[in-house]
């Protein structure tokens, strides 16, 4: 591998040969090494061997899921999987970071995007198998992007170049332990070698130590890094918030502190129990921005997929809004059965309801509540979170709104199975409890 991370490119050739070539060139420009395997050996056993020897050694996988199913092992596997789909399966099995790309219909309408002479000639059964594969990918937790031209594909791949140093560091950690995405203060910028080996003048500054360690080891949990220094996760988050505010307002801040402030960023990827969330919120200061109400949403995605790895789900959502959407904010909270997850800093406006972004806190209940009943655990955690925020901000029952009530909304969010009246009653009861 040398100093260049190996990035596996997974796609069919019949329709996406030019797209794959575009990705390869972009990765080379980003100082990464593209890895392409035209075909696995025919037998299923050899497929698994090649997975271990190729994909397992890569630091990430870019999987382009187009409309073509492509070649498959003979005889077909049960269930049937194409070679390209098996590449995705291998990346999942070995817990590699996966970046999904979907060509749009407009991409296929432009002949210059496609190999010469390409036509859609696959039997209907293969088309159905590929459409099912695409649907599963879109419903999952992996980061995904769409592109309508080769140039757009190139630009979006180049945005992943900010992960180059992260990919380089991954290979060292992977040889010691499997890759796992963690709930951390998000690191979405590339760091120079000088920062990575910077010797801090402030050895006793725990916040700086935490930020520096997270910049060097993105796969470590904030909770673990904080505990090593005798801090709880909420204490660490509060310290990081205050550090960022102090540095950003200091014209004489050192270059090192400014880089660490970039690490702190606008996002917090950390999960709290209701009691931990209460302690976290009590330490916050809403001097620069004070929201006027809370907006309730649902993710409209299967709760079961989130529960496989909440940390990965939250990190994937962050990557989606910052890379695919180019947003500088998102919903403030995500709430599941176990925890209250903080994405966007509560002391700064987020992006969740266009008409209300600047004046409200956005809360996403994980699940699809147009189709599924709202679980008691998620309801109770949501009620607890809103009650805590209401106490802190001095808000009352009239300050809860549903996303569907926004003047520009045409959705039923947070779902027909969520009762605003019931939520308000429970919030009031919780707030009356000492």
C-alpha cells in the first residue's frame, strides 16, 4: 500500500466502465490507490478467498449500484448474487467503510456517460434482482450519493479526499482490531502531519488532549477517550463546546488551537441516557442563540436497521448531510429506545424544517410512524428530552410543534401514529415531577 490508502471500486462494467474509470482517476488525484477486480474466480469458495485477499486489505469501498445486475457465479448462488453484489457483501462482512453511489436516470440518458454500444439487454429477472439490491442499499445505514454525470461523480469522489489521512491511519488500527464506527465528535477535515505530531504546551489541558487524540484516532469513542482523563462524556462535550467558542472568538488564538477548534466542529456525535442528557443540557449556555420551540420529526426509516449500530447510523447521516447535501447543520437530536443522540450542537441552529430552522430545535424519533406504532421506550425518551429542554429554555406546552405543521411542509411527519396531545400531556407530567 505504501503511503496511499487502497480504495476498492465495486461496479458492473457493462454500463459503468466509464464511471469506474472516473472514480479511479479521482482517487489517484486524491493520493489514493484505486483497486478494481474485474471478476472473482468462478467457484464460491474462491470468491471468499478473493474477498479476504483483496477487499479485506482495502481501507474503504466505493460501491456504484447502477441498473445492471451483471455477471454472477455459475451455477447461481442461493440467494442469487452478482459478482458486484458479492463485493458489497464482502465489504460489509469485513466492516469496511462503504460509500454508495447511484447513477440517476439522467445519467443513463446521456450516451457519453456509457460505454460504446451499451444497451439494456438483461432478462427481467436480473433487473428485478438489481432493483431489489438498490432498494436495500438506500434503506440501509451506509452513506450514499447520486450523480447525473461523470463530472458530478468525480467531484463527489474528490470530496472524500478529506478522509485520506483517516484511511491511512485505519490500516494500522485494523491490523489490531476490526473497524467500527464510533460515536465521537465528528472529524470531517484532513490534518497535516504537523498537527498529528504536535507536542502540546498545555499538558494538563484535558480538552486539548481529547481533541488531539480524536484527530489521530477517529475510530475511538469519545466516551472512552474522556474516561481515560477522568471525565464523563457530557463533561467532555461541554468542555469541547466551551473550547470552540473561546478559540473562535479569540483573534490571537494559536494555529494549533484553531485546528483543534475545527476538530470540534458544529456536530456532536454522542449518545446519552436521559439522566446524562439532563446533566449535559444543564451545562449549556444559550447566550448567542435561544430557540423558541421544539419541532418533532421521525426518520421514516426502519428502526431495526438503526438498532444494528446506532453509532454507524448517526455517522452515516452526518456524512450524508455534509457530503451529499453540503449542509452545515442537521437535526439536533436522534432518539431511539436506548439513548438520546446529539448530532447538531443544541446551542446552534440546525437544519431540519426549512421555515423553522433558525428558531427551533429539531428532534428525530428513529422509526417510521406512518406505518409502525411508536414504541413506549422511544416515546418516553423523547418526552424526557423535551421536558429537559423546556426547563432549560423556559418553554411550555404551546412550544411543541410537529414537522407537518410547518407552513412549507406537505408531509405527515412525525407520522400518523404520533399523537401531539398525548406527547404534551406526558411532557407536562414529567415537568411537574421533581
